[in-house]
C-alpha cells in the first residue's frame, strides 16, 4: 500500500516508544495520524509536538483492553476523517509477574492478555470491517515480539505467551483478508533486532486497579537503566535499536505488503531454525537451555 499524503493512520500505544516513532514516520509521509494511549499526559505532549511539526493529529485516551473504548475510537475516527488506511495495534504491557508460572498472580495474566491480546482483537473488530467496506487500500500491523513470537524467554513467560498469540492472530487475519479478496493487508511486527528504549519496562505505572496485584511483589520493579547496569556488570554487551528504525521497518513493510516485519538478525534466525528443527525432530526444546534457571 502506498503511504501517500492525506491518508489516515491509527496507532495505539502512541504516546511514547515504538508507537510514537511510527506516528512520527507516518506524519512525515504526509498522513493524518490518530494517537491512542492510556496515558493522558504523555499523549497530549506527543500530539502537541506532532502538531508543531505541521501534522494533522487527533489524540484520544483509550484503554485497548476495554472493547467499548476501542469501538468508540473507531466511531470517532471514521466520523472525523471518513476513512482509515493504516491500523497499528501496538499497545502493550509487561505483566510484572515473578517466580515460576505456578506462583504467578492471576491478575498479571489477566492484565497482559487484556492489553496485548484482547487489545489487538478489539482493534481488528472495531476497524477492519469498515476498512474493507470502504474498498480503499489499507493495512493492519500487529506488534508482537521475538520473546514469544519466535521463542519464549521463560523469565518473561506471561509476555511471551501474549506475543505468541499475536502472531497466530495475525496469521489468521491475513488468511481471512485473502479469503475475502480485501484490499487490506496484514503484517506482524517484531521490533528490534536489539533491545529498545521504551516505556514497557515501567508498564506498572498505568496498571488499572481492576487488575491490581492480589499480593505485593517480592522484589522491586527493575527499570531499564537498572537492568542495563546489571547486564554490563555481568560482562554482557547490551545493544539498542533506535525506535525510529522500527518505524522505518513498518513503513517500508506496509509499502511492500510484507507480512513478516522481522529485521535481519543472526540471533533470531538461529532461534527460528532451532525451534523449527526441534519440532521436526520431535525433540526437547533445547533452544531454551540458555534461559532455563536453576
């Protein structure tokens, strides 16, 4: 799909990080951008900055885990602009679960699924039928992760499970769109190939009361800076991918109608091959051995 001037892009989780970078890239290409996020202050700041750069921007506070709020967002956007050409279901959270899976607080799973899985599904149901009915070209990008989308990091298993679900959901969406001969494409995004400086590490700041932990954490939340310092102290190199590179990958992928928005990475390729070979060999998942903790 051609990202031409005047078309409309909707991005969830757009107040910071990858979402804001995508919105900036779309605005630079001349698209009208709709920013949706749960964090009102950051959302207003992001929208104001884009407007100062000359972009046509509409911002709305939305909790994607709440179906009614996503439906209301779609109604608002179509009433305002008459069409949507790009939908980026990007909002996501880290659950903050601790310990082994059988020790997890159930609300960690409920919150992560509400945002990372149901949020994507709500976006699809709210926007895609209208995008198809418009008969205009369109594209849906769902944000997954190498953690889960390729192979799970067991120490972040809740997040991994949700991101694996996003891949399967997007594969199914792609097949359904093809079956309908729709002019709407679909892609699944794996941000990277390295770590990213985003607000995901501090997701707990926006955790709704309805998903509050039933028991307090045993250890404090670790910020990205603290994690980076710990890795460096342990002698591990930490590399970061600028979020602007992720946004460029998305824009280029939409233009080329690519399904897998997966940056080149020897590490990812090794994981993909190892996991696939394990399945073909009916063997134990040895690709997890580096992550299994005593």
